[in-house]
C-alpha cells in the first residue's frame, strides 16, 4: 500500500510539473466555474415555467433530480440530447429516436452511474468533464509538437472559449469524441499504431463519423512504412477496429427492428444526406427571401467565418490533420437540414481542432488575439444562457 501511495504521489508531482496539465487544468476550472455560475444566475433570474422541464424529463421515463444542489449544478444542463443519453444509460435503446445514438457514452455513463447510486445524469456529466479536461491536455501536447508552448496555450484557450464550447462540458458526445481523436493523433505522432487504431475504434463507437480517422491513419502509416503488400495488409488490419464498431452498430439496429439511420434522421430531425454545399444554397435562399430566423443568423455568424479560416488552414497544417479536417467537413456538411441550414454545425466544428492550431499561429499580435477572444466569449455567454433556458442552440 505504501508503494502504491508513493507511486500516486510521484504521478501527481509529474503531472503538476507538466505545462500541458497545469495550463489545461487552469482553463478547465476557469470555464467550469464561470459557466456554472452563469447558468445559476440565469436560471435564478428567469426560472423556467413550472412543470415544463419536469414534463420533458418524465416523458422519457426519467426521474427529476431531488436536491436543490443538483438542480443548480446538474439539472440546468439537462437539455435536449442530454436527456436522450441519460435515457439510454437508464433504460437502454427503447425507440426510433434513441436508436441513432452510438453506444459508448451511454454505456460508460451506465457503468459509472451504477457506482453512483444509479445517478446516470451525474455520471454522464463527470465523464464529459473529465474527457474535456484530458482532451485539452492532449490537444496542448499535440500543438506543442509543431508550434511550441505559446501557440499551444493560445490554441487550447481558443477552443475553450469557442461559442459552443459549453457542449464539451455536458453529456453530449463531443468531449469524449474529441478526447479519442486527440489520443489517436498523439499515438500516430509517436508511431504507436495499435494504440491509434484502438482510439479510432472507440471514436467510431462514440460518433459514427469516427470512421474518417482511417484516412489520416492510412496516410501516416504509408508515410512512415512505405508501400508493399505486407505493409498494406497490416494497414488493413489496423483499419478493422475502426470500421467494425459502426458496422456492428448498424447491424444491431437492423436486427432489433429499427428503421435505417437515414430514415430516422429524416423523420425525427428533418435531415437528409446530400451534397456538402446544399446547406449554403438553402441558407442563401432563406436570406434572400427574408425568411431567415435568429437561429439562422447566429449559426451563419459562427460557422461561415470559421469555415473560411478552416479552408485557409488546409495547406498550412500537418497533412494528416488536413485530411482529417477535409473528411470531417464532407461528413458534417453532407447532412442537409431543409428548415434550418447549418443546424448543429456550430457544435460540430468544435471537432476541427487543426483550425484552432492554425488560428493560434496567426494570433501572436494582440489585435488579432482580441479579435478572436472578444466575439467568441460574447457568443459563448449568449449561447450558454439560451441553452439553459431551453432554446435550441446549434
């Protein structure tokens, strides 16, 4: 026992001396405290209509939280898909709507929640927050490999204050997926191919779009090993853990009697698969016909500038990062929403970590830094307040 305690102390001392850990922990605590404080103030000044939130919770077969502390610290984030992940963790897959959510996050919440007295909302919150913290640490380490500590500090800071960054601290799949993507690239950069394959496989079990990681995996593998029958054969073996989880998920849904994923997305969320630029065509149509809503305007204000910077970054960051970005853009832009173009994109672009690296390298001048921080922080505050009040954000 003494040895194990000493080992823990040594590990803690090493972590405390790591700049990536110190900076990431500082950013995490700052954001966690400030956003929680903001949510408490918002819900205290403008309480939700009596019974509305409870009816949403009960309609999914869930129990409302029982204490005031839980209401202020946890329940204020229990909105939209948080309820879906909590329901899956509590009851499993029960209907068409829940069947589209991949299983890793609710499965982890189920395991941890059992240890917390079947409190699956709290367990999912803990998983998302820990994932976000670790994702920041490895994002810092990845950025430092190419650009140094100063750029790494800026990149992690810009990611943390992005207008939709609060999604990384609540039970959505973004933070867990981002962590697994960071672990994947960190393993790739150190040529730990089996670890990279495992991380990519878990990512595709968190979000189906994790399969895009086979693109940078294949590039980096061939770049380091070269072509040849044996090398290509080993690469195919490395891609199996990435492809099998989503394939198993789709097959499991089929044998359970659920409709195809595309059919459920179209019925429940009014989304279809289309050409990537179709969203922008629909957006222009809404603006020219003067039918654009406030949601359309906010989405456009966040997504369009970020995508322009992303396109500018493609030839200026590491090739495997650009391949990941391009493949991810094809997937997320290929989901077309006829009623609200760019819906969910302000949240999905959080996963385009190379863009934040690129911005960090261009923000050495104070004026550029301020141009990034001020509007991003203002929008983060606005969207957080809206989300807490049950407005659809992103």
